[in-house]
C-alpha cells in the first residue's frame, strides 16, 4: 500500500494510491473531519498527559490546552518559547510529534511506501525531525518530497513541455516552484505517465526555481484578532482567533463577513481586510517571493511570458486579493485553482512510484574556515545547483596556522532571505510567533558543528601548502558526501562519507 501524508499548518491529509493507479483521500477514524475530509492540525493535551488529535480536538476548546499552528513553530527561526502546562514545558516539536505519531498509528499496517511532503523553506533539522518520528517505518519506505514539487505533479497538466508555476500558500508557509513538465505524455492521466515507466530524458520534469518564506493564513488571523482586540477591548484568545479565521474564509466567497463576538456585531469587508494586509507588508512579501523565483528563472532564460500555467495550492491561494496579485503579474487566463487541497498529496503519491524530477538545491551550502580569527563560510554549492551532481565539486584545503595537527569539515546551510518572526504574547499567556511580512534576513545554519568530520594531519599542516583535496558529491537522496585525499602523502583519508542530508 502506498500512502502520502500532507502535514499542513491548519489541516493535514492522507491519500492512498489504489491498485488501478487512482488516488483517493483516506479518512482516519476520530481524526478526519467528515465534512472536509481533512485532519485538523490540532492537539489537545489533557491533565494526565494524553493527547487528543485532529477532529476530536475541535470540541475541546480550552485556550491553554489546545495547540494549533505548531507546524510553523517547528519551522520558525528562532523557535517559539515552550508553553508551560501541568509542570511541563511543551515545545512545538513535542506537539508535532504527538500529532504525527497519532496519525501514523491510525494508518494501515501494511505500508509499501509513505511519501511525506515538506515546505520548500524547511531546513535539514526539520527533515531529520521527521525521519525520527517515522522510526518505526524502515527508512527505505519513507520518501521526503517538497510540497510545491508534489503539487506540480498532482495537478495533471496536459500540455507537454509546459512551464508551470506552483503557488502553494497555506496556513503557515508560502512556497513557489517553477517546473518544466516532460516533453511527452499520454492524452489521459497525469503528466508523469511516461516518467514513471521509463523513457527518454525528455520524459523527465525539471525544477527550474524554488523560493518560500514563513507566511500564511494564521498570520492574518492573528493580525485581525489583534486589530479587533485593540479596537473593541476583546480578549485576544483562541476563541477570537477562530472567529477571525471564519471571517477570513468567508471573505473568499463574499464581499463582507459579519463577526459576532463579545456582545458586538462587526461588519468586515474585503477592502477592510486588504487594508489590514497592506499595513503588515503582506503583498510586498508575496511579490518578493515571486521576484526571487523569477530572478532564477531569468538566469535560465525563462521569462513570465514563458510560464503557461500558475497552479494554486492551499487555502490562502483562494483569497481574491492573493489571486489578484497573480493575475496582475501572469494574466488571468493562466491562473488555475482546480484542486487547492489535494494536489500535494496526489503528487507525493506519484513520486512513490519511483519517478521524480530533475531537481536542484534550494539553499546554498558553505564550508567553514578561519579568517583573521573569525569563522567565515565559503560557498561551494550555490543555490540552484542541479542534483544529483554529474561530477564532484573540488575544494583544496590548507591549514589555518603553522603546525596545525588536524582539519575539520563543517558545513552550513545559507539562505539570503529566510523570514524571521516576531513574538506576540496573548493575554492568556500563550506565546505565538507571527511572521513579519516585509522583513529580510540572512540565515547561516551549521549542519554538523557538534560532530564535525576531523582530519588528522601527519605531518602537521601549514597555511602556504595545499594539503587536502575534498571532493563533494550529492546523490539522488540529497545526501552530501565527501572524499578526502592527503595531497602530501597521496593517499585517501576518507571515502564517500555522508556529511548531511541537504535541500
């Protein structure tokens, strides 16, 4: 049995690949919302430490014990402060582990392959956390795919060779992927028909560009709740958030929404919401992510006129103001919203068949070195590098000082535009992290600083002598490997060692 799990900030979904190749949503008892066929991403912690997950947690509305939006807390930099409860500190990862472990336990026991989707913005520590959760499933049966790429596969575009933009905007993250579809396909079924069953190199889809940031529908809920709280003196708590979320969703279909809360009846219009979003730099943030993808696209000779389809994924992509940004930039006729909630899981299922995309790195990677007593990082794998690598990337290493006894290999992920978060403390004491729409930062995340690869030097090294040649490769499973050769002794020190799993 082949399954896909789309873990979302607001809702999650499990899909099943049938023997005839069709996909369907797999409802899970007590977890799935029977009306939406999705699993609310909610966890309620009882006094005895038990966790109620998903649809059942909707009726347990204690602000203190009900956890929501924990996926974005797992992704956030810096991570949110843990919530104290019954003498214990609950971190976002603790709650996420409870949620995913409960979902996994409810899955059928005979699993041939499980595809798990992750945001484009996810860094190595998030992926490693997922693998730890799936420790009961053999690692060769778990496949990690990014959400935007999976969505491109799930949309079943019927235009051979088309260039498509996947705009994945959910409760917690905004992810964009620009994908070139295969040159050949059958007239029916998904575009991976030939890819999954072999064929020429023109049957492979190719990822051209990716970008993303931590920004989503939950931010709008918090912004709106804060505005109403300040204006009407409401308690800024979970109940107000739920009311704001319903109003936001209603405005996707209606010109105005009525909010009844705290004895007040408030009319909220689409224009009111648009002005609130402008105040928080919401549209600026969206345009920056689009610009980042298009910058990489132009470097590959692709311009906005060359993009045939813009595929919308996630509940936030249904907001008219968001669609207006895309239609203004790409043209209304290219923007599609046929399957915003199921495309990711369906595409992830297609990837379990053994096919895939010609992919590339969405982060840059650097090698740490000493420069006048301070640590710096020299980029050796730039963002956009196609993987797996056709040939190794060579770096020659020297000692930093005379008579150095050893070298060490420390790798870092480098992201020039990783969204930071600002802290919002609600009246009930719950700490929430909300994205700041117009902020830009540079993030450097060491991957193996605690366990660096140590290279003894015998005889000791000197700064003016080339001493070690490092040959870096990246395999199809995104594992960064290195082979080290002592240039002075002309012998191999390390052969094909795995340093990290990279993105």
